[in-house]
């Protein structure tokens, strides 16, 4: 089950921090997944990260 998705973005930042909030159902396990893209002087990078499981209480 996918709870939802949200785009969090910024331009021209050396360091970026952002967050998104989603509602969940108590008693289920969830994981967070992030995808990022960076382009700098013609070099393009894409990365993905998936968290460990988290129990919603």
C-alpha cells in the first residue's frame, strides 16, 4: 500500500533539508523511500534510499 508522495525541492542549494507528512493506519509497518536528482555543470546524478520498516502506533 502506498500512502502517498510529495515533491520537496530547492534550487541552487549546497545542502537541502525538507520533509513531508502523511497519515498512516495504526498497527501497520511502513517504509519511507526518497529519490533525488542533482544536475551540476552537465553532470547528472540520481539516487534512491529506502528506510527500515517503522511500526505506526
